[in-house]
C-alpha cells in the first residue's frame, strides 16, 4: 500500500535513484522504465520479460506515494513507462492528467483477473490501471506484552485504549495518515472508510490523545515498525500483512510471540496497480509488460516472491502453500471487515490534508 518498503537494500536503491533525474539505462536495445516500490518485483519476472521482448528493464524506486506524485509532476510522465500507485491516489492521478489510458487490446491477460479486482471506485472501467498485488493493513503485537482476554476478538483498542496497553511502547502509521485516520474512525464506530469534517475531527482528537500517552513512540510506517517489534522496541504497531509474512518466513523464531490481526471494527484492504504515465516514452512496451505480469505463472512468481496476494485468478494454482494461509488470504469472516480507503480529490482532499497536517504538527 500502500505499498511495501523493505529496508534491507533501500538506502542503496534510493541513493542511486536520487543521483539522477531519469534512471540510467544500459546501452543497446529497447528499454522499459519501471518505477516501483523497493523489493516489490521478482527478478525472475523481469528476466523473463527481457528475454521475451529482447529489451532491458530499467528500475527505479519511490519510498512514498507523495514522492511518486512529485516525480510525475516534475516531468516523470515522460520519463517512466510503468508506475505502481496504490488505488486511493489513482482518481487524483487521472484528474491531474498524469496517466494515459491502457490499450486493453494489447493486454489480453486482463481476463485473468478476479472479478473482485477487475475494477474499483478509483478506476471503475479499468481504463487506466491493472491490479498488481493486494494486501491488508492490520495490527502486529507481542502476545507476551499485550494480553487479550481469552476468546476476545482483536480490536483497535490495542492501540487506542490505554487500559489494554498502559505501559508498553507502540506506534501508528504516518505518511498520508489514511490508514491511521481510518483505524481511529473504525474504533469510534464511524466506519473505517470515514469521510467528512465531523468524522475526521473526532478521529483526529483520538489520535492527538493517543500521541500524549507516555508509551506512544510516534508514527512508524509498516516495515520499520516490524523490525522494532522483532527486537522488542515496540510491543504493537500497524503493519502490512505481506511484510509480516515475508519477515516471518525469513526468521520464524523471532515471530513465535508476534501476532498479526485484522481488528473487528474494520481494517484496510488495498490494491497496488500498474499504470502508464501520460507521456510514457515506450507505451507499447508498457502494455506488453503489464500483460506479462498478468500471465498466470508470472503473477504467481510475483506473489510468491513478495508474500503478497495476487488478484490473478489464473495464478492461484501456481502459488506456494504459504500464500494460501489466512495471513495472506483473509477468511470469510475477515473479508466482511475489510474496507477500501476513500478516494479523496479537490476540496475534500484539501480538508483532509489540513486536518492530518495539524495532527502531525501538534
């Protein structure tokens, strides 16, 4: 979602990206310029595409959706062929004319998509985007420190109720604040996908009150928070399910007492998408690349590598067993509590940014 940032190599990746306005390309042949989250693409998917199209894929990276938007507005619409935005900014990108329509005739593998993900409110007809991967945002906590009553359903109270966790350090997500605002709204019974000044102000007050607690360490985005859970610096935090699954697979012993839950009041399901910038230098190659990623075996390879769920129905039979676990693929009960983030544009977006900015400043 939100995208995913796995920090093992991020310092080197970002340093390389910042050193140049446009990523340097290897010499010779056609090139596809891909801008994505770090560690969010299987090297095998890239290698297979390069062999298939006799081209070279040049990758660069962004660390936040704000950075992606800034790069596109600063000339990136003519520098990159494929970008990977989260769904909740797609409507904004279309309105600001940052994307071009997909040539669906060149992407026959769109037929592989599950109906649930074929289109959504951000792009109702699927004109501008093709789903890439999807996941959920929930709470990870240390069950030695956060004690829930036997049989109790997990709740955002783990973060927002001082009685549940009076002493141990915890964090909530920063960035755009959309997930944190949604979590606060859900806890207040205003709905995870809340909108409007009244709901946002109530949620903002809850977040301000939470910031004042002695054991609230501040805003921490998903992957750094996971590492702090691993080393015991945090006892609870908001994280992405795929990141939790990825690091759990790397070192299961560290996760013996860590739990990932989707709170009963509602949580976020998000979709990251492939899109083509408005003046992409190689649009036909971009369509071919999107079609390649949507192939059944390539879609499965991508999901198996990242530990995130694929929207590709044809890929399901090729997935590793771990991808079918409830951590990655929510149960029917969990599905009922999942919500998409609202699509904010215009005056509504300005109001939200004003309220969230005030929270961060205080």
